């Protein structure tokens, strides 16, 4: 149970980091809440996936795969996709690294 709370904490931190620029740019509340929830869920998923690859690569792959439906929703506008992709790469890698260190050291 402790590992789940740590993973949840990783997702919460990633979610806050991701929404800070969204709040500063006064984006929609729905988009902001959606992005926050996305990272909370990924914080619970990434550390527990047991793919045979480096933890940071696993985090990036899962983060990029999970953002694909959102990219379709924003109608594939380049000005929206670039920041989403960059934040997915950075935050996905960080959740992967810290998830391996604090949640599941066997992976």
C-alpha cells in the first residue's frame, strides 16, 4: 500500500508541474484539470508496468502513448502538440526514474 501512495505522490507532483504554465496562461479549467488527472493516473501506472527497458524510457513511452488521444482532441495543432510532447517526455522520464527508485526497485 505504501508503494501506491508513493506512486500517487509522484503523479500529484508531476500534475502540479504540468499545470503551472497552464494556470499562468489562463487555459480552460477543464483542460487544466484534465492534464492534472492525466499525470496523477500516469503516476500510478508507470512505476508498476514491468516492460524490459530502462525506467526512464518506459516512462517516456507510456506518457507519449497516453497523450495520443488528447492530441486528436486538440485537432493536432502544432502549437498544442509541441508543449504536450515536451512535458510528456520530461515528466514521463522523471516518473519512470523516481518510480523505479522509490516504488519498485526490482524493475
